[in-house]
C-alpha cells in the first residue's frame, strides 16, 4: 500500500513539473514572437519616399560647417568658400575635405605674407583640386578686386604664392558736416567709415582733444580718395586732407608725396618713427629681399622684413605710436605682434618669446611691447621686423618714414601748390551743412 502511494505521488509530482515546464515554454515563445513582430525592420518596398528624402538630405549635409555654405561649390574640382564670422582656416579646409597636412603646407608658404592669419568676413577662398587624385593644386584668397593672393603647388609637399595687386584708379570725394553730439557720430553720419574716423582722431591726437575742444555747431571737411577697379569701388580708401573749424581754433592736415601729413605751414602732424625696434646695436642677419632663398626650405621665399640677431629676451620696442591689431602665435612665424600706425603704416615683430601687449591696446613710440625669441620656424634667436606702407612691405631700414618735424625747404613750394588745390576742392559749392 505504501509502495503504491509513493509511486502515484511521484507520478503526480512529475506531471505537475511537466505542466510547469510546458507553460514556461509557451510564455517564452509568445514573448519572443511579440518581440520579433515589434522590432522587425520595415521592408524597403513599403518605405515612405518622404522619409527617404529626409535621410538623404541629412546625409549629404553632414559637415562641420552650416549646410548653406556647401552651396558655394562650383563643381567637383573647384570649391569656393565665402568667409563668415566665426570661420577659421581649419574648419574651411575640413569643409572641402582637404587635410590638415596640406593646410600646414599652405601656411608654410604664407609665412612671409601672413595673409591667411586673419580672415575677414566677405573674403573668399577658392580651392582647386586635381580631378584624378583630389589633391589641392591652387588656393586663391580674394581680399578685394584690387588684392588677391594665389597659392600654387610646386612640389608634392610645398606651395608658393603670388600676390596680385591692381592699382586701379583713385577718385576724390569731399565729405563735410556739422558737429552734432560728437565728432565720431557726425563723421559717420557724413559718410566716413569707422576706420577713417579713427584715423583722423589719431592724426590730431597730440594737437586736439575731440572730447574737450570740439562743440556742437563746429564744422569739418574731409577729402577722401577711393579705389576703383573696373568702375567698381573696392572698399579701399585713404584720407588726403582734413580741415576742422572749431569755435576758437582751426585744425588742418594734408597728405604730401612722402606719405606723411602736415599742416598748412608744412609742420609734421605725425609722430616721428624709430628706425630700429630696440635699443643698442645688433647685427642684421638677413636683409629685406623679395627674392630670397629660404634658409630652411631652399625655395624662393620673399623676405619681407629684416632679421636682427639678438639673444632671446631682448626688449622689443614699438617703432611708432599706434594700435595693436594682431597678437598671434603662428606655426612658422611664431609669436608675433602687429601695430597699425595712423592707417597707412603697419609694423610687425615676429619670433617673439613673450608678448607684453594685448589686441586693441594703444602704444607709444619706444614703448616696450615684447621680448625677442626663437619661436616658430627659426634658425636661431633673432627678431624679424617688418614695415608696410599702404599695404605693401618695404625695406624698414631705407623706407621714407616720418623722421623730420617739417617739410624740407626745397619741397615747400610743391607742398604749398598742392594744398592750394586741395583747399579749392574743399571750398567748391556744396549742399548746405546740416543745421545751417
């Protein structure tokens, strides 16, 4: 009896276990079947055309740049980028699928020019690549119709540049107005640019306090020269003459053939320049030479300045009054500073070890701005010094710069004749001044 009961009990337990296993198997099968139908990929034959188009559009516009800039492309071998605020060279090269190695080869060629170191909104870069291997062949930087720079591949790993400058024609324009509020706002209202207005205030900096000496009702006249290329303005301009009629005083400045500004008596308004950006005596290790062979690469590489051999840490001085416009660290030019002097002169100081000024800061002639060094691509400690006049590099050791306090006597008659013409142009009939 006990044996029979034990057997029956075992069988019942076995049946219950089998039923549980069967139930678990059914639940597992149902769950897996549900997952299969839930996650089963949609067949391509029944996909929505609208969704496919959206995916294609997303795929073709994936880039580190905004999608609209991709439309700058002309064709597969010519790719154009218009510089916008926030752009940098690395992003621009990535956007046209050209590697950083090539970018550094371009920067190598640009070392003596530094045209690519500051890209301004409105400039354009045109990349032309080889149709077969996709390598960059030329890069053109369009600054304005009168100024382009073309970088051309000359070897597997190097480029050279050509600077294309067109003189065009320069037309004179008279701008005049009455002071209402401030000279700055009144000048802008008369049509002068911020840069031109700033240049005028710098020009009279040591003779006129615009906040204290200029009042409502005073008048000003400005002769502006503007560049025309193929009948269109390039945006380039300079001030030829200025007259300011204050209540008790009369201020004037006229540009002469030597590139300096003088008053009607021939006295210089511009502060004198230093010929050398340091104190003491240092050897010229490399002279100004537009056809120089680069000491490292052996290729023709214009040397647009003068190198002075000096120990690292030598004090570097500003050669004239001005505003700091660049403080940069270039892979080849090293740490460098650029100063703009009264709108016509620019000086640069390269391969520095330490910079003591900031962009936008005003400095005086002879002011300590940096320490010389050996940064960037350099064969030894030295200072590379450049001077640019009207956008062109000149030999800083021989260039005509404001050194004298007045026009030489043998040039005075010529100067007087010129300003007689300029004043006659200023006094030509014109619309009534605001408020008169």
